[in-house]
């Protein structure tokens, strides 16, 4: 027995300090050890913080007078076992404070100290009064329809979500009159039978083979890379694998990219799995998020579909983890703790001894490299499922060709022909706004963001200037500030300007712009697409359109203006561009109608484009991998980037120099000289960085563990904003 007088709670707090904080336990103390993983409210500075007990033991410094925990918030630990271990692992690997890692892993309400929410599923049923009154309700009203729906038996809220658009208002109205009532679902099986809908079609041979391999792997750790061309039926494979996992009484976690978790995606899972499917994404209210998390924590939730942060969901009865579109860059958190959800999914799968299925039409080079090295099993779906055929790709060489609003005659003709056939078109341009630059035709002046030294994008039909880096906004000057000329011209094309040009050319055709701006409204894009339905029309957009949006009549994809991507300095540019092109092209002809892709470029001879066209993504990936190996870039080396920014450029530079000096020279790890960031100024701050790289992950990790505490002790470390990015996605 440890001496209680000598036992303190070592608490991880959400502060940027890599240490624990000691507190005396409150008077009522549960059995020792069981403290770990519980939330506590503790006095800190002038206020209070919510933290998590990370250890129990003797105080770090016996001479200190310790404060007492104000309140213990949980009856049982929130983190334990595998998840606690995985979070500790993440904190070590990303060199992040444990307290911040715990905070990142918790939904906002739980982080703020709220109690675990109610998680039972609910259903609605008719009361006796309701049964008697139903015939008197006015016909053809939402209330009448809802009452009729509940006539035979109670219906789960999940199910109502699927079948009634707005059932909540009529439900409230009926409940107020005592005609229907809400009831907790005691036996989910009853409802499972109803929601369950069998496979709409048999799996093809390739799909069946993959499902069989996943099935055989349930019960042990096995990373599986599923490389399946767009529309090859990967989601069908997931569904079958999840059903297998459920049948064995285990939970499944499915990660999807930020923009892929559309209402249709959820609907597809809900309709096919026959159990409540929980969702976790940024569009949900805080309460819903903490409910989904808690349901999985209690084991009541069996399936969770979520975006990046869902990788931290507790899985006490884990059976399978799936990462869809595993190459997607939204899996990497770009601030705070810069974790990669795909990588953490693999780490957790290993600790949980479950298979992890990474699916993509365009796998990341990291995962391909792991497959080549034999660490991951490499599974393939080489054909589109059902009747859909791969789209035909045509390259339009527009060198010396006249362009109207950035589009060639061939593109306009193809769009017109497609509209004639009553089909839909996607014009893809990876640039939002009206035009990327505002230029003075007389003196060459261009509008720059004064805080970032980069061109400002023209927006609002040419009326405003917006910096895409810091969000600065101002109205467009009427005349050139340098020479007073009136010849200020927007240069280049963004989605807004293309929309204008297409509307002018095809005035009577429905036109939908799809970019982060036009889709900011909740479900805005969903509503617009539903409005369009099956009628002929044009979509103009950035990469917001994903496979979560089902558009069977979309047959033509015009890719315009990808040329910037061909000459980017970013070491991942080639990989990203290949993925983007294949994914966008994959939107065409996903159903019965054949698809076509037009690629308008000034660089038809570019080796990457040629490889991509001749050999598809596998060939392009092989080319990129060879280049990465030659240059010793990831996945052939591990990298970490220390970024620093400060209002005062000298502070930033001095900090980097001193940090560099703290590094103990090491044969296995290369550290760069301090250098300016590729964007040397952003939002008025000077930015610089140090790049560390090593052929051995372990060597880099131990060098970082050794070095970072000393960096943290530098005087300037308090003045300069700095952060470490392990496995950076880009060097910006
Ligand atoms: P992916 O996830 O690979 O892009 P999906 O699973 O969304 O592909 O499938 C693409 C389309 O093909 C969907 O409409 C799906 O219903 C259909 N599909 C999938 N598998 C089959 C199959 N075995 N037979 C017929 N159609 C299928
Ligand atoms: Zn000028
Ligand atoms: Zn700016």
C-alpha cells in the first residue's frame, strides 16, 4: 500500500507545457490506480482547469505545498487501456504535452468538464389517445403522416431522420397534445430488423475476394491497403466488412475526409447496416459530438463514421478500423497537435489487434511504400463496379490557341454537346475567387497583401480583394496606387469568374458553383444539388465535390488550369496533382452513361501528365516514388519541421539560430540551417524554419526528444511563436 499521505494525483492539464502537475486528492478517494484516466477540476493560477489524472504516486517535489483537487468529475476513467496507451504514444511521437493531447482527444463539452451525456437511442410511439385521435387529424399534413407512420409500432429517431425531412416540428406538436411520446429503445434488435436492407446486388469477384481477406483478418492486427479505381465499389466492400465485424459483436470505426461526410454518405451507411450509425464531424452541435463519443465509450454505439478527430473515439470492443480516401490531406491536423489520423488509425489498430483497411483510388506514397515493403497487404479493385466504364480522357493542348475567359473552343463545344444530351458537366478549377491577381496594365503594379507580401485574390465579381493566407480584405482600388492609371485588370481565372463566363455563354442553363465559399452554409451544396436533380446543368468548382455526392448524369469533366501544380516547389506537388486529377476525372460517368474528361493545359508534354495518361495513377506514383527515393524525401526519410514566427524578424532569426545551436550533432540526423519559410511573411509575421530529417525514424525521434526541451528553455522561446511538425505535409 502506498502511503496515502505521500500519494498525489499527477494531472495532465491542457497547457503548452510538457509536464504533469501535482495535486492532493480530494477527501473521498477511490481505490488507488483507478484515478488514472479520470477528469478532475483543479485550481490553476487564478482560475481553474479541467485535467486528466495521468499518474498517481509520490510528489515530484516533496518540498512544495500542493493544492487539492477541487472535484473529481467521473465515476469511472474516461481513458483507459488501449486508448490511454495510444494517446501517450501520440504525445511522445508528436512531441506534444500529454494534457493537450488528452484535450484534443475529447469532444468540446467533455473537455470543458461536462458530465457524460445520455446516449440511449430513442423512438417515438403513438399513445392510446393518439390511436384514438388519428382519424381526426387533418389529412395530408406532416402531423398526420407522422402519426400514421407510428401507427403500427414505435419508430426509432434514426429511422425518422432517414424517412422524414422535418419530423421534429410535427413530433413536438403531436407530443404537446399527448398523442405521441418519446421512449428509450431497450432492445435495438427490434429496430435493427426494420432498418436493415439487404445487399442491392451481389459483389463482383474482386470485391468478394477483398471482403474475404478482411473477414479472415478480423481478430488480429493487419494493415490492408485497398487500391480501387474510382467507382470500383470500395464503399460496398466497407459495408460488407463492417457487417461481418458487427456480426461478431465488435465495433467499427470509419474515418472519412472532411468534405466526404455528406448526408448521403451517412444515409448509405445507416440504410445498409441495420444498427444505429453514429457520426462525428465538425458540422455537428457540441452535444451531438459528445453523445456519439460517449455512446462508443460505453459500447452502446457499434459503428461510428467520422472525420479526422474521430480517430480518438474509444473502442472498447473494437473489431475493424477503416480509413476511406486514406491519401486525403484533411487527415493531417495543421495546427495544435499536428497528428495524422491515418497514421494514428494504424497505431491504434495495432494496439487493438484489429485489421485496418486503408482505401483509396490514389493511395498516398507512404501507404504504397508500406505495401511495397510488405508491411501492408496490397488489395486491388481494378474495374468499375456494375455497368460503369472508365471515362475517356482527352488532352487539349491550348498553346497558341485563343481562349475565351480562360476556356478553349473545344471545351465550350463539348459543354454544349453535353447539354444537348441533357447531361451534366463539371468544370474543375482549383482556385476560388474571381481572379488570382489584380494587375496594372500600364506600370505592372499588382495588388499585394501588405501583411503577407503575396498577391491578393480578386473576389465579388471584381469588387473586393481578399488575401487567401491571412483573410485580409479591402475594396479594389479604382486606379493604380503607383501610376494612377485606370487600367487595372484582373489576371487569370478563379471559380467565380468561370461561373460568370459560363453564365454568359449558357444563359438558360442551371449553374452551380461549388467551392468552400459557396458551400459554407450548412447543407448548402446538398440543397443545390437536390434542386438540380437530373436536369442538364453545369457545376463549376474546386475539389469540394466528392464521391459522397451522387450525380449519375454527370458525364463530362473539364479540368482547366492545373498548370500551376505542375511547377510547384512543394515536394508533394506531383503526388497531390496526380491524386486530384484522378479523383476529379473519377466524377465522370459513374453510372450507366459513359464519361469523358477534358484536360486543358499549356504543358501537354509534361512527364507527369504523360505518365498519368499512359499508365494511370500506379505509373505516376511509381515515378514520384523514384524521385522521392533519389532525393531522400519521405517516405524514404522521416522529417520534422520546426516552424517559428514573430512580429520581429530578428527575434525569429535569433531564435532559430539558437535552437540550431542546441542541437547536438548526430550522424543519423541532418538539420538544416535556419531558413526563411517558403512564405516568408504571413499576417504581418516573419516566418522561418529548421528542417530535420533522417533515414531512420527512431533516430529522428530520439534526437527530437533530446533537443526540444532545450529549445523550450531558450529565452526567446517565450517570445517567438514556434511549433514542431512531425511528418509535415508540406514545408510551408
Ligand atoms: P467507390 O467507393 O469505390 O468509389 P462505390 O462503393 O461508391 O465505389 O460504388 C460505385 C457505384 O457502383 C455505386 O453506385 C454502387 O452502388 C455501385 N456498385 C458497387 N458494387 C457493385 C456491384 N457489385 N454491382 C453493381 N453495382 C455496384
Ligand atoms: Zn500602374
Ligand atoms: Zn495576407
